[in-house]
C-alpha cells in the first residue's frame, strides 16, 4: 500500500483554480488532439509561422515548439504534444481524485468514524506510474487502492451493529 | 509587507526579462536572424514580466490557479502579437498549445524534483568547489566510451563554433 500523507485543506483558491482551469483543460485537450488531424500543409503553416509571445515561461514553451518543429518535424511536435497532454491530464486527474478522497475522508472524520485526516490511498507519482507500466514483475507494483461505495456501505453496517461504537458516539448517525 | 512583496515581484520580473531575452535569442539564432540580439531585446516584454512576477508570488498556493492565469496571459499575448481578437480559433489553439507545453514542463519538473537522481545532480552542481564531480557522476552513469564520445563532441562543436565566429568577424 502507498505511504500516507496529510491532506492539505482545500481553500478558496483551490475551487477558484478548478473553475478557471476546467475550461482550459478541455480546450487544450481539444486543440492538441485536433492538431493530429491537420493536413501537412496546414500543419506546416501553423508551426512554421509560430509567434513567440508572453512571459518567460510561455516564451520557453514557444521556443520548445519552434525547436522541436525545426529539428524533429511533425512527428516531434505530435510526440511533444502527446507527452505534455499525458502529464497535464494525469496531474489534473490525480488532483481531482485527491479532492474527492479529501471530501470522503472529511465526511468520515466529522462523523467520528476516523481519527485522522491522512491520505491513505495516495495517487502515485508520474515516475511511479511509468515505472509500473514497464515493470515486468507485477508483485513489485505499487497498488492504487480505492474504496468503493459498496465498501463504505459495508463499513457503515458493521458500525451500526457495533456496541462499543454506539456507546462511544450515542448521538452519531452512521 | 507591501515593500517586501514589490521587491520580490521586481526580482522575479528581472529574472523573467533575462529568460525572455535568452529564449528569443535562441529562436532568432535558429531562424538565421542577421541581428539576433537586437531583435531579441526588442521583443522583451516588461508588462508580461511584471504580471508573471505577480503570479509567482507566494500568495498563490494552487498550481491550477497559476496555470489557468498563465493560460489567460498566453491568450492575451497571442492575440496582441497576431493582431487578432480573443475569439479567433487560431489564437485560442496557439494559446492552448503554449499553455499545455509550459504547464507540462512545470509539472514534469515538479515530479522530477522528488527523484533521488535529480537531488543528487543538483547537490553536485551546487557544490562550487568540485565541478569535476559532475563529470565523475556522468562517468558512473554512462560507460567510458560514451563519456569520451560526449567529451569529443563537445570539444569538436566548440571549435566549430569558434571558427565560425572568426569567419564572421
């Protein structure tokens, strides 16, 4: 099982970040995937006339695109886009699952069913995921455990029957 | 506190300006620009550097918030550079590409920072006394032939660059 770490409590910025990020997430995915279907003339027109703009981070991205197209051509650009898409999507999905896990555990914590707010089922890092993909020995893979709704229901039923729990938390509805 | 924040922002903006210049310089050299440094200097944007300096402030703790603000900036700067509207699909597409590449690089670096190899390399580079250690580290990671080949290539390319500079002068 993965090592547990403490949850960072989501703030106003987290939700603002999600609401601003989601449109960009879908737009970025759509435009990068749609680039694969461009004809070679369109592709050449798009990437040979690439304009460098923005702050240092954005200019660095532009430079990366220009150099990749210059030295590796269409395949290089598609590989770069796919790689970055994979990284950004995994990061987004990972942090979304973390938010969901936080809310689930917080609900249990408020009801007194758990004593801490540790992240028990941490989403593995990208390097670990890639390592898992290429590891032949499956016994060495880190498991991404997940509690289903059924498991929660069973836990609730068990606690309803538990006499000690009823004695300790008489006012708690499970 | 405001003074300290402004100090940090201006420091970040100065670094940002320098990196902007270097990026544009490399692009100009690759595009065979006759005067790469001058045109790179003209393209450096102080406004973008200041906004980026404000965004890198410790106040913003969420990666996605900074990322989406960066994407907004990409959209505005692309529209300005292409002299087009914000709703132009080409501009949105270019901004989406730029945004995903910069964010992907940011996330990849963030993931790499936790690996032992990266920590080892950074600690070696920060040790100013022993630059040779980096070479030793490289020697441990690759075999001797590859190491010699890499060194030869570096020397060869360096000499080629020097002769080209002499030829231009």
